[in-house]
C-alpha cells in the first residue's frame, strides 16, 4: 500500500523529536548537589540567622542540604574574596550591601571586582538607627545638629569602617557640622561607649543598640530607612526628621557568580519568595530586620543607587577610588 507524506506532518514530527531531545531549561534541574551560603558576618548576626532560616526552608524545597559557611572579618573583604574565587552556581553569597559598597574607596587590591557579585534576591532590610546617650538630653536629629553647631567640636561620633561611616561623614561635611570622629573597629565597643556617653552619636544596626535602648541608656533619634520600622513605629525616619540626605536602606540578600544564567537567578528568587513566610519575617524582626523580598533587577537597581550615593560622598570628602 502506497504511503503519502504530507510536508506539514513531516515538520510536526521533526518538532516533536526536538522537543523530546531538548535539554531542560536553565535551572530546571538545579541543584544537583548541596548548596553553600557564604555569609559575610559571624554566627548569631542578623544576616547569619536569616540565612539559616532560609536555608532550612530551601533545603526542603530543593531536596539538597544548604550549608552555611561564616566568613566574618575584614569588613566583608574576606567573605567576598572567597566567594569570588568559586565560580560555582551552587555557592551563593549572603551579605548586606553595606559590607561592600564603600570598598573601592577604602582598600587597594581587592580580591574581587564589583562585577563578581550577581544580585539574585533581596531578602531583608536591616534597620539602621542613629542613636545618642540618653544623658545628652536631645530628643531629635534637629536638636542634635543644633547643639553641634552651637558648640563646634564638642561632640564625638563613633565611626565604624564601611558605607554608613562614609555616608554620615559626608553628610556632616556637606552640612558644615563639626562633630569629631572617633574610629572604632568593633560596633559593639562603639555602642558600649555610646551608652556611657564617651561618644555622643552612633549610626549602626538597630539590633546592636537595642540592649542599651532597653536599659534606658541610649535614645534612638531616627532610622535611616525609607519607611519606619514596623517593630518601632514611634521612631521617625531621617527624612521625616528633616534630613533626607541621611536615607539609606540596609539591603541584605543573596548573590551568585557573574556567569549564572538569568533563568537560574529567577528560579532562586521565586523559590526564596515562596518559602519566606510569616515565621521567618517574625524571626527576622527580632534581629532588627524587615523582610522585604525583591527580585534580581530590583535588588541590582537598589545597590547601584547606593554605590552612586557612596561615590557622591567620597567626592565630597575628597576620597578617590583606589585601584
């Protein structure tokens, strides 16, 4: 019996064969082995706690363990250097943007380039507070800066190396406010001295100052975020207090290697979004963070904005980018 071959049937058969043979979309069969989160801060930090909470949920979803590797120290340089060497889509970096945005103006010969950090998902915003000793007797940022202008050089502020240090110092110079900087390497030491009025101003993570706030030894004048902290709605933002130039959100999230396909970034973002439930949000709140899930493009845009903010302050301070 003679067989007739219609051209359209031949094309359909060819397409079907390609469909069967086509490899899975990028990220569809990921992960194929344990996933590692390199965390730029130590065990017990807000970023570490958030990473472990997410890791537990994601390991169930992915069917693979999520291993947490803490690499604290060196203002985040150590962790970022280790991460940049991996070039492995099963090794992700968990870090706050403040741990690297000022690096080009602080260090020479960094072990990584900005392009080594491929933003995947913003997980949370760390609440950053501007605080003073209660005995100082000021109740707002305006009162603080008015007092500093009245007696130039009398007050001191605790400076801890990093993006927040840059932003605050640049703001003071731009406003011609003379508050002397006292450098610190450890934010806990800075807050201890703040509580005893050995320094009069500190800008840093809310979680670090909270114990002294609860003891009544310090007063938080404002938070630097674009919105009030839901856990402390009585504290105004810096913009509400009249100083919008001090606004900065403490971005925390996951990063992948530069060669990670967009499809895999989107997949990880979607997975994080699906497991980030109220339980995680409530736990993050106890560490001074607000859960704020955002995708790759949104996260990258926010980081670019902070880099531009740092560059502007560096120019104001006369600090050139190091090579």
